[in-house]
């Protein structure tokens, strides 16, 4: 499974296409006086498509790390119960079936790892492969430490508990940041919608107000510049809200 690529689910694709279509038609009507002008916004579609895929991909990776944390916690508990390394991992995978739906990425990975372990592929190689495919630092670090501890005879229980604690703290920190940013993100959305609401209100209450801008080249140029500034403000606000840990 390649975590650098994302395939839209049917429902996600339909909702995205509807939202983009409505947005383009609204922009065409408000900035250029006709819904047909929204068709010109099709040039922005690849950018919006790529951005949406990136958002869904990041969400998927964050969920994978959360699921992986539960996996290694259960893995550590099974080791303490006296299971061998491989059997402890398989037992941890079984435990996750009670926590997550069968479609969860971590369960798909567990099934794949189980089949490969039956073909005598080492667990450390499989964990390293998962880290490389997901490119998530937490998983990659765990795979490296696990391989080193297994070869050197290190304390696997302590290593697993420490790694799970670090991942857990990171997840909690991200959750706290999301809570703090929720209000700011709402303010951002409101600020971005205010210009459209104002234009829509004026268009409804004074239908001819923007007509001089819609009917001559200079007016169209001015509205195009306004649209460009609006898009720039959106990109800057999105950039400000991005926080990476």
C-alpha cells in the first residue's frame, strides 16, 4: 500500500465535484456577472484537486500513526505476557480487530505482514518497509529501534513502552493544537466568505450595481484582479494555519 498516493472514494469524489462546481458558478456570477464565466475557473481545478488529495492523505497518515500506537501498545502487553516476538505481534494484530473496522489501514497492513511472516520474512524488515512506505517519522524510528534492540538483545518491553509514550504525547499535542486552532480556522472561513456575502447582498438588493464592471474590458480586468487578490488571501491564510511537528 502506497501512502504517498491517495485514491478518492466514490462519495468523496462526488462531494468534492459538487462543492467545486458550486464554487466556480458562484465566482462566475459574482465576479463576472454570469454563471458561464465560472467555466473559466476550470484552470484552478487541478490545484484544488491536488490540495484536497493532500489534505485527505495527511488525515490518513495521522490516523495510521494513531492506529500504529495502539498496535505497539498491544504488542508490548503481549510480550510482557510471555509471547515470543512474532506471536506477540500477531496477537496485537488480533487485538486491533476489536478496536477498528476491517477497512482500517493498520488491519490491512497486519494482514499483509502476517502473510509475509508465513513466508519467513522478518518482522523488522516488514516494520521498516511500512515506515518507508508511510514516510511517517514515528513508524520509521520505531522500526529502526526495534531492529537494533532485537539484534543487540536490548529491552524490547522498555523500548516499546517508551516509543508508544512518545507517539502518544505527539498525538495529544497535535490534538491540543487542533482545538486551539479550531476557533481561528472558523474565523478564517468567515473572513473568506464575507466578501462573497457582501457582493451577493449588493447584487440582490441593487441588481445593476456591478453591471458597469461586467460590461467593459477595464471592469473585467478590475474584477479579475480582485479575484486574484482573493485567491492569494486564501492561500496565505491556509499557509498560516499549517503547523507541522
